[in-house]
């Protein structure tokens, strides 16, 4: 049996059942914690879930730059997106109480979808987010939470960084919140888009200096989106070029 076939069998008969178990346990604890106002256990559950997935799959991560972001503030963390594994990499290594903007279809999944809804994550229709989603985001930020977003709108098929949409940058400007670029590389090889197979691997996570939005207007959103896109794309290209061939 070749290596690709081995990883397929490992994914189907070991990783999926294991991650399913983590999701049920963490999701149950998280749902229970939402009954208690002000509890941060739901976020802790997301972190434990993330650690379990990375450890079980055999994904190691080299984080850098987290010290650039002062604590006790709310931020809009902006990352590229090339794999399902981007989410556990970020949640385990970025020590902020974050909520995500996710596809509304995820809310239909048992446990993980229930957790997303009850813990205050924002579930939107990709082609029509609606005013209610933006109002919900503003409420989360006012409550001291940070937001993690993937402005490409979908996962990259080849690991390259796509064009960033400007909507979330308009929101950051209106809320007066700093934008923090995050570059994630290596996860594309762990689980490529539209493939069931996962493989052990190494990822890097680089956090950049916050970009203040005070003094900017909605008209500056496209320029801000391009600035952040260039920072992240440059970091991904630099890290990918320096990585050993697979």
C-alpha cells in the first residue's frame, strides 16, 4: 500500500472518528457553558478542540510575531485561507477570545454548528451576509471579543493568496478596530481543498503589527484590504520559497 492510500485509510478510519469524538465532547461542554453568562469556557473548548486535531493529525506549528499584538484590546484578525486546518492552527496559537464569520451551512452540523451558534460566532450566507450579520459583529466587538476572518471568501485551491474582499475592512473602519494580518502556510499540504485525505505536516503562523483604522473612512476600505492582502501574500510567498520541497 502506497503512502497516499495509507493516509486515506488513516483519515477515514482514525482521524475522522477521533475528530468526531473531540467535536462531540468539546461541543457538549461548550453548549453547557453558554448557559452561564460571561463564561469563557466556550472559547477554551474551541482551543482544546484545535489542539486535539493538530496533535492527532501530526501537525506541528512554528508561530511568530504574537508579541506584536498588545493584549486587552479587540482586533479584527485577518488571515489567508487554504485549508480546514487554518482554523485550529490560529485558535491554538493566537491567545485572544475570538469569534469567526462562517458559512451559514456549518450551523446545520451537530455539535460544531450548535457551538458556533450558541457561542456567538457569526453564520452568514456567503452571497448575502445581510445587515443583521454586521450588527452581530459590532455587538461581539463591543463585548470585548476579537474577530477572525478569511476575506478571500473561500479556501485557496493551490495555497496562493486570492483577492481580499473589502466588506470586513469597512466594518473594522466603522468600529474603529485595528486590523491584524496573519499569514498561515503549510496547511494546504496537510489537507488540500476538496480532498478527504490528510497528512502530517508542518505549518507556520506569522502575526504582523496591528494596523490602526482610526481616521479612515469607508472609502479607504479597498486600499486597506489591498494593503493587508499584500502583507499576507508576501509572507506566504517568502515562507513557501524557503520551505523544503515535499
